[in-house]
């Protein structure tokens, strides 16, 4: 084998793992109903379903009520809240705690990615000062982490939640 052939094989061996898709294209989230995101990311076949529901928050008004009784960002009228999220990884449904998504509203897009060596759902919502990015990292059996950041500065999280596996077995 010539040196050029050996070099080509070595480069191919190094570059091949980089060809695995590490992020999908963003999918637009519908305001009322079911949105499905399906892709192979990080070597895993992932299907995510997000169910949303519209809430009538009255007329378009730049001022919020003094006490908000929902998670609406008041950037969309009517508001759209997330009712449920289902994640299926390689054909196995993963339990998604409500705390991972119950404050999401007015979602615009979501995509699949790999973050910190975990498959992740990254969702964006709100607008302007109410914009946010939410990230749910998961493994083959459960959600492991949730990160929330302002849409104006997604590199600096405002909130991080770590989910631990708890067993009642002694």
C-alpha cells in the first residue's frame, strides 16, 4: 500500500464518526394539536411528539395581567401551551416528567441534537424579551437534564434541572 492510500484510509476512519448527524433541522411547532419530529441523531432513531393547545388570553395587549394564571408569554394571541411531550428513542418510549415542559408556551420551533453526549430535544419559544430556549437531554431510559435559557443569551442558562434515577429497592 502506498503512503497516500494509507493516509486516505486514516482520514476516512477519523472523519466517518463526524458524518453522523448531530443536529436535525428545526421543525415548526403548530399552535394547536400534535407536532412530530423524527430523525436519526447521534446514531439513534428518535421520534418526539409535542401536543399543544390554544388558550384564549383576550385581545392583543402589550401589558400582562398583574397575576398570570398560565404559562403564556403574551407574545402570541391566542396563547399556545404545551400539554404533553413524548420521546421514543430507538423504539423505546422514555418517561418525560411534566416538570420538563409544563412551563413551555408559545413554542415556535424544536429540533433534535446531541448535547453533552446525550440525545436532546431543543425547543424555542416566546418572542423578544420573553424568548427562551429549552433543552431536554435524555438517555436510553429517562430524561437526565433540563436547561432553560433566555432567547437573548442562550449560552448562559437561567435554570438547570438534573433528574436522578430513584429506586425503592434496597
